[in-house]
C-alpha cells in the first residue's frame, strides 16, 4: 500500500510539473524558424529581412508582450507580416493597438484579419479607424490587407492579403495583378484559403492552427481536430502545387497552454 501511495504521489507531482510547464513556461519560449525560400523569391528578398508571425491573441495584461517585442527587436525586421487573430475573441482591442503602436520594424507591417478579429462586437474597425469616427488611423505602423495587394521589398515582391471573412473576394485578390511576373507571397489566416483558386503565389503563409498547441498523436488529432488542424498542423505543405508554410503562431486560443509546440516566429530569407 505504501508503494502504491508513493507512486500516486510521484505521479501527482509529475502531473503538476507538466501542467506548470505547459501553462507558464513553454508558451513564452519563442522559437525562430528560418525558411529556405523558393529561388525566385529568395533572389527578390535578398538583403531584406521579412518576419512573419500569426495568432498572437492579445489580451489585457498579456504577459509575453514585452518578450515578443524584444525577440522581434533582436531580429531587426525590415517588414513584419501578421497572419490574423490579433485579438483574443471577445477581449478588448486596446492592448492590441498598444502592442501594434510599438512594433520594432523598420518599414512597417502588413496584416490580415483572422476569425477572432471578427468575433463579437465590430472590433476589427478599431484597427483601421479612429475610435468613434470614420477617419482612418494614422498612428499604427500596420497596413491591413483585405483581399488586396501591396508592394513588398521596394516593389520587388507582390504581397497579397486574404481577409478571413470576405471569402467571396479571395479569387479576385489571387489573380495575376498588373505585374504578373513579380514573385508573390500570399498572406492568409486559414491554410486552405487559396485552395481551388487560380492563385499566382510563390509562397503561401498562414496560421490559425497554433500547431495544435499540444503535440497529440496524429490519429487522435485527426479524430478531435477540425480539418485545417488535422491536415495542416504546422510546417511545410503543398497546396494545389504551391508551397505553403503554416506557423505554430505566437499566442494561444481558449486554453492558454502549449506542450511540445512552442510559439514560433518565422524569418523569410537571411536579410541584411
């Protein structure tokens, strides 16, 4: 009996340590992933440091805001790309705006909106408009792309951003554009946003899945998770013959834990 009690006590301690690690430690252990880009895109981004992240899910008192800001500052990005889900569902957007105002980026940032940015009140307007007015904000170093294109790396690359809510506009945004020969990055929240569309993309960047947050075995994940997560958990994939990279994201959803799925910051190419 004493042996059984000892084993149970040891198991309880191990479980408590595991929960503490998944809740308090791993969510703040940012990992940097450096992508080997397709040759045409790598050439166009030579000397330019572009950093990509997604799914911060920022809340008031977000304890890893400063650590993430320092990590970005150490990377010295010329441009930052954000793949949606900036706010944490029904939380206030004020902490998001505060975080965006202090982004350590040289040439600003581009972002798309995710599903959580459209949850609840009309929160996404706060990213683009002065509160209580129709005037566009001028105090954020971020341009939100809603099914539209923008020049990147001094115009050497075409960046296309797909909005999470306006699915009907995806096809037109994915088209060749006025300069169809430019290398193109497609920035989306959902990994499958460009599926079945005639998109001109050298690289697709997406988030949404958080990498599952907990490293469940594949068969169990397939039974429990939605299609995007079970098919595109994290890493490199091919979507209709185009390279797709799905990041693990930097924040968490409803459950603030991570286990063997640390938050990720992605660097495109080497930069200067």
